[in-house]
């Protein structure tokens, strides 16, 4: 199934649901439907003892015999096919589809139009987990983990908040103010009082929280490093900031997987920069931060990698400080660390490199300001950020500064993401290798003896691709001619 399932909690109270099948599997489905208040109709030639007992007690309606399309009466809302015969299940699915009824076919994700999730239930609070029918055991494992995290007090808290919902909405008619109230409530003593079996004290604490004068909405900005794209590399502080954000200003290189972890109703504004396409001016980013923070919103400025490593985060902090806006900084795993680690490259090594230099190659001007002779010194690792468009110039200047042509390099494209590629070779092959393999941004360049270890130590994704076997035209020229061409 290509598209994700749409998560839905259905109100089946008092509604008829057809279950085709009379065995143990059908029995489990019926028990779940009864728990939800549905009126199950069970169609089957024979019933298991448990189902027969339910029928005799009048809790289910039994439709004896083989499947009949007339069972799909007008008042049926859902259909479950739970027989042990594939042809019968298929017939039920076809008939339900013809009448536009959602059908679940046990152990057949392709025929099912809805899936029954694994559920963690704490009173009115329900957490449903689905694998889309692909791996039910994974969903059950996740359910077990969540069972440990959410105790019964969460259900009591949900019921307590539900009882007071009209009063809370009247006290805090503004959605943002109401959200801040619940943040204070959940961080306060109410949940702990419920865990201590002191419901009266918990209710008093909730009433007191409602009576307290809420603090004025104070806007703020959090600079959050989103890392290299793998959502698993986010810090807990970054995840908390994303879940509390009212507005998210995110860069082009922030992955969709990271954005999916943010609060669903947060406003998301792309403010990315690109050397070859549309870019948002830094002044406009400053203006957006100021506008939303002054309006009392919590703003997350979400940057790829780390906000303070070639991310202009320092400029943004200076702007916020100058305008009296409160701010925080949540570090991210910068691209040099993440991409090198996923490529199997140790940035330092006792035998090869005792020094690490992080270099930006964003534009021609930044290249002109670098001390290339210092960069060509031995026993160090160079990591070039944003250098895809300037690989020929980087190669030329390093060779002209005296770095040996056989110095290893590694280009890491989409580091830590599912589409990661690593191209490795010698410095003399750099520009040609990037062209041959059509390396695209985002990509990181690592130069130094440690880069060769990618071939030995790679562990993520496919093995490194070799550089083009032909000799780079740049390396065949004298340094002077090379620099002239690069200019």
C-alpha cells in the first residue's frame, strides 16, 4: 500500500457491524466490538462456544448459514471477514466494496479497507498503533513499550480534563492561551496526585490552576539544530522544542522526516537558501522571527546540522538580542560529524590526523579568504561544507598549495539519509569523480588520510563508489595553469 492509512477513531456505539465467521478469530473481533458498544451480527454456519453463549445472552445477532450478500443490510456500518476460507473472505470483501462499506479481512492487508490497530487504553485515552497490516508484531511490540510509559493515572487525568473542558474553554477562549494552560497543567502536580490516589486534591489543583492569572504570552525563539536529516539523531531537547512550537521557520535541507515530528498544528514556513534556486533573504528571516515572537508565539528556527556551524545562527542571535527577544539554542549534530560517521570515516585518528578543520566553501569570496597553505599541512582532516559547486576550485587550490595529488578524499552525498552515497578516491580525481557520479547537494567533502578508511569501515548504505579511473585534467596541469582555469 503506497499511501499511508488515515488514522481514525470510529464511534460504533449502538451501530450494527457484520462479522463473517464463527471461530476463535471472529470471537476476538466480536469482543472488541462489544467493548466499543457496537451491535455485532455474526454470520456463520456454526458458532464457537464463546460466541454461542453471547448469542444466547442476546448480546449478538446470529445469522446462521453460508455468507449471503443480503447480510450487508442498509444499517450495517462496518464489515469484518474472519473465516478460515480465503474464497469466502474474498467474496465478503468484494460485496462490501460494492456497497461502499469499509471491510477488514483478517490477515489480508491487501483486501482490507480498514485495519484494527494495537491499542493502549487508559480510560478515555487511547493510543492506537498500526503497521498498515504489514507487520502486526511490530505494532504489538510498540504497544508493549507504550504500556510501560503510560500508567492508569493518564486515563484519570483525561477524564478529569474532560469533565472540566467547558469551564477550561470558557476561561481560556484563545487557543494559544488554552494550550499554554494545559502545558502548565501537565507539568504541574495534578498527574502525580492522581498517581498517589488523591483525586480530590488533583481536582483542587486543577481548579487552582484555572483560577491563577495566566502569565502574559511571551514570545521567544529557539534555534534548533536538525542534524543531517536522520530524525533519530535529534536530541530530546530538539524534539521537545518542535512539540511546543507555534511557528517553525525551517531551512531547505531539513528533512521531511524531521518535520513530521513537529506539532501538527504549528505554522511551517520554509526559509531555505539555495546557491542555484530561490533563496529567502536573511533580513526576511529576521523579520519573520521578530514578527511572530512579538505576537507572543513560540518560534523554532530549525536549521540543518547545527545552527552555530556555518548556519548564520550567530547573526540571528545577535538580531534577537538587539531587539529584546528571548532565545534558546538547541545544538544539533553538525554535518561533519554525522556524515563522516555514517561513511565510516573517523575525523581524527592517532596514525593519520591530529587536527580537524571545518571549512565553508559556500561561494568564491569564501574561497579567496582561506589560508590554503595551512589547509595543505600534513596530518590533518579537512571537511568542506557547501562545496559541491566549487569542487574544481577546491581541488586546484589544494594542489597549488602543495597537498599531494594522492591525498585521499571522500564525498558524502545525503549523509545519514536513506539515499546516502559515498564517492572516494585521490585528490587528483576529485572534480572528475564528482562529475562522473553526478554528485548533488547536500554533499560533504572530506580530505585527508582518514578519508581512505571509508572503503574499510563503511557500514551504512552501499559501499563507497570509486573515483573515475581516468586522470583528472586538472592534475595534469601546472599549478599556475590550474588556478588560471579555475578562476
